[in-house]
C-alpha cells in the first residue's frame, strides 16, 4: 500500500484540479495532508526550509523581471505600432494581413512574451480589419490565437525559465535550445498561410492600394516600431547567448530597457507605472504561490520515494526511452485540454524528470519538447486561454465554433513540429552545442 501512496496523492491533485479547485491551494493542501499522514508532525519542520530554498533561488528572480519587461512594453503601445506598420506594408499582398499578424506575434513574443496581452491587442486591432477585408472568420481567429501564443516558445519565455529550474537545466541553454524551434514554427505558420492563399485565394483578399498607406510613411513607421524594440531583444538574448550575462541579469537589462523604450515612446506616466507594477506583482505572486505548493508536493512525493518507485516501474517494464517519451508527450498534450500550463509544469514535469535521467535522455531536449507541447495548451479547447482572450474582444458575428475550427490547422502544425523535433533532436541541441553549453 505504501508504494501506491505517491500515485494516490498525484491522482488526488489531478482530480481536484479537474473539479475546479485553485491549483496553489490544491497542491499545498493535498501535500500537507499526505505529508502529515506519511511523516507525522515532523513534516512541518521540513516544509519551511523547502519553500525557503525555492524562494531564494536566484534564477527564479528572472520571472518578475521578464514579466515587468513584457507588461511595460505592452503598455508602451509597441504592439499597436507594429500592427499598423506591418499591415500597411504587407496588406497589399494576398494573405498579407495574416502574414503581418504572424510576424508581429513572433516579434512581440521575443520582446514581451505576455500571451494574454498579445492576443487581446491583435484581436482588437487586426480581427476587425481582417473580417472587413473579406478574410474567413476561421482563418482570422486561428492566425491571431496561434500567433499570440508564440511567446510560450520563443525566448525569453517564463515557461522556459520555470522548466529550466525544475529540470535543473541552465535557463540560458533552454533559451538557446528553443530559439531555432520557435523560428521554425513561425516559418511553418507563414508557409501555411502562403499555401492557403495560393489554393483558396478568395479566403484572404488583398487590401486595396489606396488603403495600404504611402510607402515613405510606412518605412519610417516601420523603423520606429521595430528597430528600437529589436535592440532591446538583442541586448537581452545576445547577452545570454554570448555568455556576458546570466538570464537573471539579462532580465534586469530588459526591464530597464523597457522603461527607457516607454519613455522614448512618450507613454510613461504614473498611471502606466502603477498599472505595470500592479500587474507584475499579481502575475508574479500567482506563479510563486503555485511554486510554493509545487515545492510541498515535490517534497512529499520524493519523501514517499515516488520518483524511485516510478523509475523502477518504468525500467522493469522494459519501456524504451522513445515509448516513455511518447507517453509523456501524449499525457501533457491531453492534460493541456483541461489544466493550465503552469499546473502541468509543476505537477507532471517533476514526476517524469527522474525517469528521463535514469534513461540518460538529454533534459534540454525534453524541456524544449515539453515547452512546445505546452504551447498547444493555450489553443486546445475547451480551456484554451488564447481562445478565451480572443473571444472576449471579438465582434459578435465571430462565434466559438469559428474559433475552434480556425485553430485546428495551427494545432496540427504544432504537433508536426513536435514530431520533427523528436526525430531530429539536433534542431534543439545545435545552437547550444555551437555556443558551448
């Protein structure tokens, strides 16, 4: 019976989450209950030290700094300027508006990484324009929702920071490993739109020339909208990739740079600063209270030797590493239909990580695979958060059915990209190995 206790605890947490209980309270409450049952009152002497060790982790300081950077850039109006200039530049081509949404989504992912803000901004600005120009609702909504979630895989990403911390992999290596897959995903989105424009031209008509804007104004706006933010992105990622700064130090550079950029855009006011600080505090507090519950869960699970029991069971079952990887990827993908990506990171990843270590699998490769998989959790119904964000700002004629149908091709693209990375691990490991991880 004692060997079943870790899995009873795991099943209890999962069931309570599906019933709608808050993840932080569920993780903490169930962990305390099973911890007292297993270790007695001595458990309360172990738990504070475990949580304190997690809270003092220097790497995790990057989380509030990257959140601050993203929220500040979102408040600076950079997204609106990018969408306006890209729409004017590419709108005259068939499918150009959709392509501009993908490009802006990728650039915002590299600069802000705030999925909700990106989806809402592009939904408010691009969706009405695309529908007005004759784009099919399914294509317009699918493109916006998928492009808005690129911040999950394109560094700097909070998901990669958390995965690196849990898997004990350098966050800098996680950023380098996810860089090429993220760019390939953007290219695949664009190729799909171009192919669809060739096969079904009526689904995405071009913008008339008189509405596309004058080229001189477009190029001037384009330079203002892209060059300065790209300097910031290069400063953050370049300092990490070159080994000049740690991810936490680079996050501080990004936060300070975001303040300067907002001042340059003349959008900095006390109201904006208060709003940014408030949202950063809220998001950071949410992540860290879940992290505290996850630390308690991990302490109890390992204290009951759940990691050893699971590893031995998998090894004795003679599962090949490829089979176990496929099971984990399928489990994460299915879990993404029902629970949030943070919950998946803090519940499932610590349980399966020791098994991958026992198999001798590269945890950097596994981490990027999980990050790519988790990105789909923002898009998969019924609880895809990007779909909720977009539905909240979409015109009344756009139905939930349009959202669900429109996102299917992009989920298929993500799954195919996941398979491609599994078949060719070099897509992930090439850049980190080149830069000497």
